[in-house]
C-alpha cells in the first residue's frame, strides 16, 4: 500500500480519500503516537484543532475531535484560523499536539489533515509512519471520566493577532494596503491585524462561504489584487492562500513581487539590523538564480534544500537559521513562527516599506529576476533522469553554454511519470530555447514507450 502521508499531511478529495471514518481513525492513531506516547502517565494529553473555511472542514473537524476525545484527548476547538495560527497556539497553550484541517491553495472539493507536534512543529517522516502503523492497531477506548473533553478555544484568534502585532519593528500608519484573503482562513485575522498596526486597508476575497476558497482570489490568482491596488492607489497589496501560510505581494504599479523577492528584501533588512543568523538565507533549489546573485552581492550566504517548505524548516532547525522560504511565498521567520506564515510575512514586508520610506518596487529591485522556463515532460522514466548518459551530456552542454549567467535543473516528479526541466538565463528567448532542447532529449531518451 502506498504511503498515506504526502509532503504536507494527508490530502485528497473530501468524502473521497478524506472521509469522516479516516479522520476519526487518524485522530485515534495520533492520540497514541503524539499524545500518550509523548507525555507522562496520569494525565490526559491536550490537542488544538483548527480548520480553514471550506465546507467539508465542518464534518472532518467534527470527526477528528470525536476521535480524539474518544481516545482520551482533551480538545481545544480553535475554529477557523490560518495554519500558522494553529501552530502558534499549540506552542502558546503548551499543547501536546495540534491538527490543521486544510488543503491550502487547492480548490474547495479538496481537504487535508495536517498534524503538528509539540511546539507547533511539523512532523518528521518517522512520526508520520508511526501514525500510519498505529492505524492497523486497536485504538484506546477509555471509559467514564477518562474520555476527553471538547472545549471552544474562545480567544484563539485574539492570541494570534496579539502575537503578530508583537513582532512588528514599527507601525504601519500612513500605508494603504490591499489585502486579498482568498476567501480563506485569513479573512478575519489579516484585516484585523493590519488595521491594528495602523494601516489603511482595502479588503478583497474575504467573504468565505465554504465553497469559494481560492476561487479566483488569493496567491494563485493575483489579477483582482493587481486591479485593486491600481484602483485604490494603494502602496502595496498582500495576497494569502486558503490557509494563509503563503504571502505574495503586488507593488504600487501592480507588478507582482514573488516569494524570492520578498525573501531578498527581508534578508537584507535582517542583515542590516544584525539579526540575520550567520548572514544566511535558506531556500529551495527552485528559487531563482537572481536571488542567489543578489544575496552574494549583499554578503549573504544561501543554503539550498530540496523542494518543499518542510525541507527548508529542517535545514533552518538543524543550524539555527532564522529566515527561509520558497518562491511560492512560504516565508519562515523562525524567530516568531514554526512554519510559513502569510500574515506575518505581509506585516513584516509592509513594515519594511514604511521604515525605509521606499516603495515596494524600489525594495524589490534589489534582486533581478532571471527569466525561468519550466517544461513538464510527461510519460517518461523519471527514475532514470539523473543517470541516463545522453541526458547527462545534454545537461552538461547547456550548463557550459550558460556559464555563470544561467542554471539548469532536472527534477523528477514525486507522484507522476514526469520530469520537470527548468532553465534560467539572462534572456527569456535563450531560456526557452535551452529548455525545449533539453525537454526533447528527455522525451526521446526516457520515453516509457521505448522501455
């Protein structure tokens, strides 16, 4: 049987893979692995449960909380909140673990179950495997007063908002900010915290109805945000995704500022204040070469990881680095958060604009984004991508031609017979030509029909 946990919890169609039965079973398995196996005997463990506003979150959270309480776990129901808020509350409450029910930037029919360990940390593979193994065993069935209690976490959002405000180096008075909340989990807290920080706000995509999450709004659909920034003459726009662990931005001219550019701005800000640990930024191999060049010019080292914010987090924890992220807008400020936090990132970015007196466009210009072309080559033997001699020779030839002004990355998909061919160069036409050239070699040499 294939592994149930993916790169970010268990995710699939609600009432397809993610059924009430699965949610309850996972809850009871997690009760053993993250609850009673992790705490001293004689007390009931405590878990925090939160969800994004998609309609299926209601029945999934109900099943999850029922499974936890039936297994003897006390549950604090935090309601609809961002993923990073759930992580913060696990730590703030000193809970034994947490559960976030969300499918992030995916459409409303999808949902997911993500567990958070003590302190609000993402689970490592060993803990996920232990939960899967526990699914095959009988769950605990306490009786009488030993079953868990379910309580409403009444001040959950207020605690999170106060935490975010406490991270600000300066207020945002005088800034006009458009917020796009993707009809998602940030629809309540993001407008609240930006208002409390002093910004004048315009809010779009903040009317969740259970089925409109990520539908035409948010960090994967920036058109409405760009238009609103121009219409209202705002200084900048901030876009979250459905569970608000991402942040992308738009400058006053409506130009998109991506995760790499946000990381560049914030890395330079932290270095300037002497707060960037070891003058190092952690990013994935998919970050633009322009980020690496800009960081080198600023005297900042880069640590590269595999694709996925969990790998960024692992590298940050291993060596104590305090800033990292992904091009997609997962930005991690580990001084304040244990995961990517889109609201926190938006606040810090806006604070930098205010503190410097520069426009976001001027700040983003510290990094030149090199043209990046990505081609997905389908129906190929992805496992041979890095060992096929003809493919290796083709990659080496392109790398030699590009020299220090470009980059090549071949990455097999984790779930499909697909090889992703990515080429960066100083000119778009060159990147496109080189990517097509390499994709043709991959298609010819690794074609499954040829095997």
